[in-house]
C-alpha cells in the first residue's frame, strides 16, 4: 500500500512564509520607514559590520537597556559598526517612537517596521533582540545584548563579545544566546 505524506506541502508552505534570515545566512535588502514617514532600505543603512536591534517604546525591559544601547552605539559606531534600531510593534506609531527617542534621550535613530515583516523575516520575538552581520551580510550572532536586565548583575556581555570577534574577523564563540524581553506585537496576517 502506498502511503502519502500530506504534511510535506504544509511544511513547504510554512517555510515559504516563515523566517527568512537565520544564523549563518545572508541578509538581503528590506524596506523600513523612518520616523518622518520616509521609506529607507536596509542596504542604505548597513556597513561592513551591522547590528540590528529590535526595540520598543513601552517595553520596560527594552527601556532598561536604553543607556546601554546609547553606549554601545557611541562606542562601536566609532569603530565603524552600523546600527539599525527597529521598532516592529504595530501598536507603537512613528509619532510614539519619535516622542520616545526624545524623552528617553536616545542618541540613535529608530526605524519602523510598519507591518512587522522585518520581525517575521528575522523571526524576532522580543525587545530587545539582536542580530549581528559581518561584511558579507551573514548573521554571525543572534540573541541578547547581555545576560541581565540589571546592570550590576551582568556576567556575560554577549553582544560586545560578538562585535569584537566580527571586527577582528574571528569566529564568534557563542553565536546564539537567549534574547529576553517583551513580546513584539506583530500585525495579524490575513489568512
């Protein structure tokens, strides 16, 4: 008797609409929107080393990292690293993002992922969540900025270690860590 595996078409369908950018894969271009409503492509923002950090206006965990993100941005931008901060929460408007940048004293721009497509491409789930790409656009690190929301309790500066490795053209020792924070509020997809 011949058996038919009906799950195979479903598997291919899930792969077609799921995560596109994974650890070890190259990141292709995608559109974002600046807080003034202008469209900008990732290709115009990336550099030889690029960090994408998914952030939030309302998430207390993401906000507890604001000073650390400012410091990372200042320190590593000076070393040639490009940062792309992305807000994929459909519940947070560009106006709310602009107000948050000002009130939180953020020193970096934040781009909107208006329909949560970029979060889906990376399968980003929380804020803050980080992806580091090398000069070939390949994801070398995915995970958390560090291992504790409380600065006094940090034991592992995983993003710094990953950036230092990529900048020195070395292998990232711990390529993936568990990101923690608030769930990204994605726009519901039409079925």
